[in-house]
């Protein structure tokens, strides 16, 4: 094109008839099954058998790629940025795309909806998917009742935090309670646990904390949830093994990041309804987790 602007270019009819296609993702289909999102990526406007080569050329910042049918695809089209975002953000591979359908965790629904709202891709959503998006969007309108014997002890912003935790539980999502230090995140979590135990008295909760905060959590439970059956998994290896073998009468187990790493094998067959991680920046990499 640059040469054509500055010079007279003589070209054969065969060259002139070379078609250059822009690329835009036509649509992807999303449906909710259990706690997974099934994403159908068949209708993206490209032959999936060629997707690996096309994306390799795109990452090399090439401008065009010749398809098997002889036409060219414009690698500078916005669709490739969207496709790369989908691959990276959903943590899927090119092989997943070739399989035409991939499963990702349900919480990715929020990202996909945001991508669709931006106009970059079109998503065919089922009703269950829409229900999640609408439920989260309207979460401020939810009003879960604070456990009756705790009324009057939560500040208004703490009630909002408690409500948020209940919304997350309702949709089986994980989330972050990010109030500043000293504003009572621990008490909000204790109230949440208390409420969950009303629904199922056998529910179990794992709380992972920095070593310095283990007994602080126990103190908070003594003040605001003394009837919650709990154990602190500290001490010698032998003591910890004994604790983890006898959790029948335990609702809350408190341990530390370091001991969780050491006892990883002991947790393999244990199941918890909710895992709470205090000072969550500690899990930002595998060494901390």
C-alpha cells in the first residue's frame, strides 16, 4: 500500500485479486454447567486447524498471514488482540481452542461479560450465565440477615462486608475482603461462619494465617464466636498429625502458611466448605502458597 501511494505499481490480475480479510471474532457460546463454564469457540471466523501458525505470526508482529485457501488475513485486526486476551485471561491453550470447546472456572463469567460489554466480542449466553451476572451486579440489593445474637455489634460497613461474603457464597465464587487494617475484617468473617453453620452445623472452614496472627484469630473467636468449635493446628509434627486426624468435632481449623506447606500431604483427603486466607498477598507465588 505504501508503494502504491508513491509510485505507479504494475501488478497482475492474480495479485490484484488476492483477498485480504480483516479478523473479528464472530461469537463464542457460553453455558453454565455445575461450577464450570463451557465455552464454545468454534465460530471465530478462522479455520481452527491453522490457529497455531496464525497466532505465532501474530506474536511475531507480522502484518499478514496467508491462509490455506490462498487468501490473507490481516494480523493487525483488533480481533487478534481479543483472541489473545481470551487465551491469556482464561488461562487456556491453543490446543484448547482447536478442540472447539473448553471448560473454565465459573468466576470467569465476570471477565467474559466485561469483554462482551466492551464490544470486542459477541457472546451467546445461556440463562444461568445471565443470572450470575445480574446477581453480582445487583449484589448491593441483597440483604442477608446478620445472625440474630450478633445484631448491634456490626458497624454498617461491616454489614456490607458480611453481605458481600454471603453473595460470594451464593454463587460459589471466591473473593477479597479488602478493608484497611483495623476495620474488623476478622469479625466479618466470623459472622459469616456463624451464619453458614446455621445452614449446616457440620460445615468446615480452613483459615490460613501468618504465624503471628494465629492466636489473634483464636482470641477473636473467643469474643465473637465462642460456641464455634475450632482447633489451632500448631506445634510439633506429631501434634499436628493428631489434630488433622481428629476433625470430626471441629468446624474451624486455623493453621499457618508455613505449616500448611509442611503438612500438604496431610490435607490431601480433607474437605472444607470455605478456605479463608488472611494477609492474602502471601499466596502471590508458589513459594508462598
